[in-house]
C-alpha cells in the first residue's frame, strides 16, 4: 500500500473501491433467513399462513389506505401473473423430426462452406 509523502500514513482512496477488511467475512451468512422469518411469523400469528395474513392486510388496506392497497395489488398481481404464465412446452414427434432435419441442413451448409474455403 502506498503512503502519503507528507504524513507518512497509508493513502486511502476517497473514490470508492475495495477497502481492507470490508465486506462479508468468508463463511458468514445472512443473519435473517426466509425459514426463520416464516417460523417467527407462524409463532406470532397463531399458526396462520402467510397467505392468510397477506389477504387480511390487503383487505384492511383497501378500507384505510388506497396507496397501500395499490402496492398490495401489484405485489399479489405480480405473484399471480408469474405463477399463471408458466408455459409447458410439449414437443410432438413431428416437431422434433422437423428440428432435426433443419439442424442437419444447417450443419450440411456449414460443412460445404468450410470445404469451399479450404
């Protein structure tokens, strides 16, 4: 590490970047885990599920705070859309055969061009 010529102290950048001793130590983990959060939620709510509490809070927000209710709409809507938009792709034998033929034709073209350039 460089030292300041005037003070003799180590030069420390004031423009960001890595710092000695900064950051998470090796082997450490987050103190808060989803599992722990759900366990505490279960204990404090008398065993009610997160979904039940979310719906209850949403209904309460609809009556008292429209801004908060809109945030719940976005939260719930995004979760539902992500779940409902799951697409299952099922290939038929003819589709697989068409892809195999297209791949073979493309490979043949590549080989021909490669041979022409030699």
